[in-house]
C-alpha cells in the first residue's frame, strides 16, 4: 500500500486500518513528514499541521510495516 499527499487528517484513519491488514505501507509527502516529525526527526521547513501530531502519536509509528523516505 502506498499512501501520500497533503490531507493528513483524512489519511491517518486509513493508515491505522491498513496497519492491521497490509504487509507493508509506504508513506510519502506530507503524511511521511508528519510521521517523521512525530518520531522527533527534523524535517526542515516542511509545513506540519501541529494539531495532528497527538493523533499521529496514537498510531504504532515504530511498526516495521511503515516505510518512510
């Protein structure tokens, strides 16, 4: 499964659902940047909707199924 784009708030529920079903999930775009920021990594000047970070941290962001750039 490949998930990317800018509307993170619509993609997070999908990521949560597919973590239970998919073998691997490749994330890109703003979705990937938000997860990288939630992991505490610097992402430069990329715009991150800070209000979404608490929801992201509820996902198992250390799952080996998630692949980030």
